């Protein structure tokens, strides 16, 4: 009997960093728990390790290891490399607001990476400058801090690959973007990324975003730089609205798979895809904003996009 490999696809993401770096908050934000600010406010330091896992689409399970960062726990991990075996991606969060702890944080990272060296970890190490709240986005001071830490990490760990993100729980999308980065790699979603970027360029879309039914962004492209606030206002709220819209259609058993909204010379268009592989159905959405004159051509192109989704998820 053959076992469908996809049915048992599990991945392990380790989330580490000093205490108070915001690891648990980020994970809660990621799960987009309703009213998560309230929950985060009452969050207690993590005792040792908090395991959680979520299903990504119908065929993958992502296991998150939230490694409580207090000193007593750090000591335990450092002397027990077993915790880190079979890690697909390590995320390391640094509290960018807490200058006093930078040195300690870079040192702990170095200790962890020594474990990963022994384990022959070869993926990128993902560093999140966390608590990089929207109000600091244009702060030169914060920019310099991040550059300084980045250079320090790179010079100390020349043998490893890194990817850096600025994240904040005031911008959920910044966290989901950082997580999507590893998921894209693990699930081979590059073909999707290329397809979407082509559409943006070919039709002068202001943006195109592919996301799942739980609002996790799989791929996104923008014509112009989109700042965090604009992103929150335009994209996040639109994703929520569109998901609600399609949920209502589903509840009322209406079979419509796209939605058009006109605003002056631009059209906002979203298309729902149902991709069935075996007896598993995955739902995707592509939302775009494009010149109204191009919308018919785009519809044709998005219909072809189904093939790309099929090739990635069958
Ligand atoms: N301004 C700001 N505060 C944050 C952010 N993320 C977390 N915090 C705050 O930072 C504090 C610590 O957050 P936690 O998520 O508990 O930190 P942790 O890294 O899990 O800590 P340990 O479990 O002890 O390792 C909380 O008071 C959060 O409200 C952020 O993006 N911006
Ligand atoms: Mg915690």
C-alpha cells in the first residue's frame, strides 16, 4: 500500500529568543485569535516550552515550539540539544526596543546556532527584529539598531544563512509574512510566487495576494511600496471582508466564486479557488487591485492560475 506523503507532512518551527522578546504574543497574533490584544495583555512568561500546532491547508501540520526564554530554561535547552533535532526552521526573536539586552540576545543566538551547527541545520536562520512597532518604522535610531545587530550576527556566524524581518504584534501581517517565508520554502510554493508577480507586472496591479481560508498569506506582491499602515487599512481589512463575504455565501449555499468592487478607475477583484486532491479540498483566494480596463484580461489570467495552484497542491 502506498501512503500519500502529503498526508503525513509535519514540520517543526522553533521560536526562540530571550524572555520578553514577544514570542508567545507573536504566535497568538498569528493565530489571529479574536480579541488577541486582550489575551496578550494577560500573557504570562512561558514555562519551558509551549507546543502548539496548526493545520496549513488540509495536508500539512505545522508544529510550533515556543521556547520560554527565561534564563533557567535557556540553560536547559543549551545542555540538551535534543530539543532542536529535526527543526525545519528556527525563528529567533530580538526585542528591538530593549537595547540593554542586545548583547545577551546575540550571545544566546550564537549558543543556539552552535547546537544547530552540530545538527547540520542548513536552512536559513530567520531573525525577527520584534516589537518594531509601526510608529518606529521611520525611526533612524531603530534602523541603525537593526543594522548594527544584523552586522554583528553576520560577522559571528559566517557559515550560516540568515533572513531578517521586522515584526510587531501591532501589524499581524508582518508576523504572518515572516512565517509564510518558511512555509513557502517548505511547501515549494515558489512557482506560485512567480506566477503572481507576473500578473502584477503584466497588468499594473497595485497588488495581488494569495491567501488561505484562515487568512494566512501564501504570497503577495505590490506595485509600489506599501507601508504598514496602508497594508493594514487596505489589505488586512480587505482579506477579512472578503473572507466574511465568501463565508456568508457558503452559509447561504450560494455558488459564486468571485467578487468585484469598483472604485473610480480601479477594480478590486477576488477569486475563490477550490483545489481538490484525493478527497481533500483546499480553498484559496486571490485578491487583486487593478485598472478597471484590464479586469477582463485579468479574469482570464486568474482562471489559468488554477493550473498553477493544482500543480503546487495536487
Ligand atoms: N510594543 C510591543 N510589545 C510587544 C510586542 N510583542 C509582545 N509585546 C509585549 O512584550 C511582553 C512579552 O511578551 P511575551 O510574548 O510574553 O514574550 P515571550 O518572548 O514569550 O517571553 P517568555 O515566554 O518569557 O520567553 C508582553 O507584555 C507583550 O505585550 C510587540 O510587537 N510590540
Ligand atoms: Mg512566552
